[in-house]
C-alpha cells in the first residue's frame, strides 16, 4: 500500500520530469545499478530504482534484470502481476529497436487474416508442438457454426474458452502448450453453445438475432487465426458476478462467482486463474485455484461440466491488500477473472495406483478437484492419502467433509497435522518432516505407480520437495503447485 501512496504523491519517479523517450539497447545497458536501474518488459522501459525497497522479492531479484530485457524473468516469477498499472509512474519510454532474444525464446507470430501459412507454422512450433489447426464456418437461417479443426485427440470442453464482450468475439482453443485464437468484431447479438468431438473437432454454434444471411464472420482483430505458445499469450479477463460467500472456517470463505452468459470457461483440474480488483486506483491481481462447491457432491454422481459457476476457497488476511477488498464485495458485485493457467496434466493419472497429497492451509485448494477426479475417474487407483497441515483445529478446511469422504470410500485416508494444537488434540503434530513423511508415504505395492502432489506456503513446499527427494522419490513422481 505504501508503494501505491508513493505513486499517487506526484513525485517524479522516472527522474525525467515526465518526458518519454525511445530507448536504444545501448542506453538501456548503462542503467544497471541499484540507484539507476532500468528494466524492459515487453518493449516498455521502467526506472525501477524507486520501487527497490517495496519489491516483495527484494532488490537482488530486480537486479537480475537490470539494464536488460526482463520479460522472460518477469513471466517466470511474476506473470500474474499487473506491472503496467503498478509501474506506470516509472515509465521511461519504449525500446527504439527490438532487443536480441534469448536462444530459447520463440517469437510470437501474429496473423490478421487467412489461414496460418505453413512456413510460419514451422517457425512457430517446436518439434513436439501440435499440427497447425484451422477453422471454417457454415450457416443456416438461424445458426452460424464455427468449426475448429485441432487435429488433436483428447480435446474436451475445458480446452475451449469462448467470450463475447463489447461486440468482440473471442474463441481460444488450448492445444497442448499452445493457444489457437479466433478473434473478431461482430456487432450481432450472439448466444452460443460449444461441442467437442473425439476427433479433436470443436464446434461453436452462434444463434442469429435475425434470420438473415451472413456474408462473413466479422472483422479480424489482432492475433486472429494465430497459434502461439501459451507462455507468450497475455491474460484475458471477463467480469464475473459474486453470487454467494459462505464462512468455512474462522478466516476462510467459499466464494461463488457466476460467469457472464456470453462466456464459456471451465478451469482444468490443477490449474488456476487470476482475480483482479481495482484498489486505490491500481489494478491488483492474485492467483487462486478454483474448487468444487463441496467434496461429497462430486461422488454422488459422475463429474458433470459446469461452465456457469466458479468456486474459490479464500483465506481473508485482515492486514492484507487484496483479500479484505474481496471480502467487502457485496452480492451482485463484479470481479474480473482471467483465463486458466498451469501445466498440471490429468494424463499423470493414467494407470496411477497410489496418490499422495500434501497440503498446508489453503494449499488444500488444488487438492479438492484432484481428489474428486482421482476417486471417480481412475479405475487403477488403490490408495489416496491426504496429509493436511494446519496450525489449529479451527483452521482445518472442510474437516467433516474430508472425514465423511474417508468413511464413504475405503481407498481414501486423511491425516491432520497441527503445529499449535490444544492439549486436547490427540492427532499428529509438528511440521513437515522425514519422520512424518516416511510413515505416510507407503506404496500399496513395491513398484506401484505413484504421484505425490504438494501445495502450501513456499517454505513448506520447498522443504517438502527436498524431503521427498531424500526419500528416493523421483522428479516424475512429484508435482508441486506454485504461483
């Protein structure tokens, strides 16, 4: 908050008295000291020296990009941060020439019309990338159908994200680690439905407002008909309405957000989205992993797609910047929600026999859908165990549901570990340790296929990964959730 106050103070944070310049690569390199530190992010140059003392990661982290293009570093560490809003008072100017890209960087290819040229596909995709997708469309008197040929098996509804906002129609199809985008202006009132066939064909039906013949789909916008590595795509938001919020523990609440009727979005298991609020004139963004509305309901019937509501378990920090504002929202207010991100793949469940989940606090959230999916959709599964670390009994999220689930499904076990229990607590206590893990992580068979998922505060996750390696679990058997 102190940084926001400083940016609102009127102080010249660039040192250039409000003038903007075109910066050459040679000039940028000169500004590489703590008291004179310029960093380029996506072609814009910022003087970050005034921000040094406010940066949560410390000065050293910023200095890694001093006098250079810090885009890749920024994306690795702080992709969710709205830097344009946070650093707008530090803007020095833009790059006069394009910086030399690192060897492992693939330049984003932009196409405004027509099919993606084959030569461009070859340049854009890595060898393991998908075959170039394409699209077509046809119409009846009342319906326009867009067909996207992904040429990939295993596509499903959570691979497709569709939005219609301010006469802009946007359909993003996730193909492996790439994003294929259809993006155009269409002033018609669109109501749509989405279908995905086993052969990788996506069909989007658009309902016509009037029964007239369309001569074209619309006017192409930036990046229309382009295939881009997901790591190079920007975050796209839509405004969702707060429908309900319920107390879960003394400091954690279950928020329910409703997608706009003109959006289709299903967050894949193990992936997160970003929530965005404007606080004191500055856009603040935080990552959260959606959950199911409860644990037990998912086991009463097969998992059904729900592209209408998104649920979040969120801990409210009274001294925090973001969560108090979120908690103050009234029913009916709006929150901006991004498209999903993350690299967890449900293919990791194939032929899985033992699933171990290690969670601390709200690090429990990615485990909710993983738990439901594994128990419902993985026939090879013999054992699922959750070790849930908290400070006190009052901090345990959905304790009764977790215990009831263990009663209903004998493959599943849960163990609670408290770091500050009362004298009445008879369960396990302490912090993550070799002793706790070695007893907990016992395979059902000597060579059973195992997956261990871990999520929690950074020190917990880092320590847990070290201990798992010490216990001879391989890198492929461990998946850590970080944001």
